[in-house]
């Protein structure tokens, strides 16, 4: 068997009222080349000293979880995805491990079977679904089974603002909400999905831009989000949110407007971070050379 190349897209979540359900794949990739057999697992990467280079690497742990008999190989990792920044970096590693195990172990797993395994390991169903399938996915775990449906996102691009790595914030979800708030959130989620499926971006963008189920408990995250939303709104851009636990802020919209927003944010001394504009990924995880 020759070299196998697996490519998995970065994913974002928390799209407005679609929190923990809607996932979106970006044109930003985690690529792994499976090379020759070796006497022990060797993972070549430049992701930082905290990421193991041996059998303790998450990719290898995933491979051996599926098939402990698979012989060690040399793996080379090339990634555009910032580690621990709310872009599904751990999810991509798990998906790569599943794809490698499926190829080297001749497991013949269907995509659905692979997604179930990924959800058992990673437990972020929206990232798992979008990573495997690409584009926009709607997912939910029912009785322990991941149900995921791939949909087509409108023709928009994404601007990503990555804050420096530090303490990670989170959404403080209320333990209880009143009946009217529950109905409003459900209605908004229904309307968001309908707008996305019918290519009604103006309606979808306003819903993604909203605040649902509480705000961030880190003032830095909330302040940066507010600054970027204000700048985006001045350009007519709606659809800005913090992905996952952060610290990455994503704005969705037309590429030409996002490029203007990017240039404006790069000169704002109040913001400390990197800004990049990219397209969406429509294909999901791919394998070449099986």
C-alpha cells in the first residue's frame, strides 16, 4: 500500500440558536500523510511541544481504539488549524484516526459508522458531523446515536479572528429557562434552519448574530465580540459569533465585505489577535491513496 493522505476541515459551532446542533466546515485543513511502517508510532508535526509525537498522540490513540493490531506507521501532520481555539482541532485528529484505522485495518466502516465512533470519542456532535460531511450540518444525539443531516450553506465566506491563547471562556448556560424563552429560542432555531435552506441569508445572518442562552464568562471574549460586531454592523455584516469555547470569533458574509472588515480590524489597536478570510468547505473529510 502506498501513502495515504487524509484531509479534514476545521469546523465551527454555536451558530446563533443552533448551539450544539449546527456545525459548519471551513476551508482550513488538518492533513495527515500515512507513510512507511516503523517499529513504533512516530508522528511528525510542528503543533507545539504539548502534542505528543508517539503512541500517546490522539490520532494514534484513536487508531488503536478501533484496531489494536494495526502496525505502527510514520505519520506526518500538516495543519492550518490553530490548536485549542474552538475550531475543532481535537475533532479533526479523531476523524483522521478513524479514517486511518478504516484504511489500514480494512474495517470497511460506513460514513455513518465512522461518525458514531467519532461522537463516542469526541462528544461534540456538531463538530464531528461537519468534519466528516463538510458544509452545513444539523445534528442531534438521540438515544446515544448521532443523527446528522448535511445541508448547503448559502454562498458566503468566513472571517476568523483568533485571539491569543490563554484562559478559555465558555457560555454560562442557565440551569432553567422560562417557557416563553424556550419557545422563542425554538422558534428562532426553526427560522434559522428554514432561512439557511432557502438561501435567505439576510434573515439567517440576523439570527446567527443574536445572543442565546447566556453570554461569555470571560470579559475579554465578550468585549472582543462586541467590538467586532459593531465594526461588522457598520459595514452591513451580520452573522458574528464565538465558536465553541473560543477564543475564536467568526463572521459570516459576502467575501468582499469581509475583506473590508478584516482590513479595518487589523488597524484597531483595541484588538489583539489574527484575522483571516476564507471560503467554506463543501466536501468534508477526504482520503486519497487507499
